């Protein structure tokens, strides 16, 4: 075994260097520890959007429907979550209705788009429906609507996440004097 000579002593680390390194490392360590806690406290929530068009029997019997449903598929969708509704024609927000009433505020963004915002949290399994049937004004026109989540939701699994947008199209027609729709 070899002996170390006095001239080959190990280098000494200065106290100032230790303090300086610790000062720079502290914020990095704090952020690394806080990130998982923040992610865990946010919780998972998944919103699903579906569109529905139904004409009733022969397009005149039964209730025609043209609507979107926003569903809290997983967790609670927070109040303030917003969606954009776009249309191939002009929108009249006074003719848009949400059920249950009071869960969604609706405001016009432009002539053919509107902003829908949840005014209260939407609990898991709950849904709100946006009725579009009142928007039909001109017989013979094809109307196309798209509803899309603004931003992103936080599902526990992206492979099983519900759709964040949907589209519906229909032709407005007159059958025996009754306004109805033909789903496309």
C-alpha cells in the first residue's frame, strides 16, 4: 500500500463555496418537492361534450332536438370553465337556452360565436344541456354548430378521456307547416 506524501493532500472545500452552492440549490429542491403536491391537490376532472340531433318520427312527429350536453365525466369541473360555440350562421344568444338554468352564462363573441362559462362547479355525473333549436330561422339552410372546451381538462388517463368538442349539422325545413330539422 502506498503512503500519501504531505504534498499530495486532498483539496479543501471552502465554507463560502458550500454556502453559495446551498443557496442556489434550495429553490430547486423546494420546487421539486412542491410540484407533486400541487399536482395532487388540483385533482382530476374530465369534461365530456356530446352533440345530439334527432328529428322525431318522419321529421314532424315527436320532438326535434338539436343540442349539446356538457358532462362532468370524472371529478368536479370547476366554475369558470369556458367553452366556445361556433356556428355556420349568425347566432342569437337570446335564443340559446341552458338546462338546468343558471349553470352557464352565455355571451356573444362575434356574429357566429359565443362564449359559454360555467357559473358554478359541475359535480361528477352532472350535466348541462345547451339547446340550439331556437337558432333556426331560415328554412332551407344547413346549420352547423361546434362546441369546444377552452383550454384543457385534467383526466386521470388521457387514453380514456371524454371528447372535448362535438359538432352537429342539420337542415331547417318546413313539414306540413311545422318547422323541423333533418339531421346531417
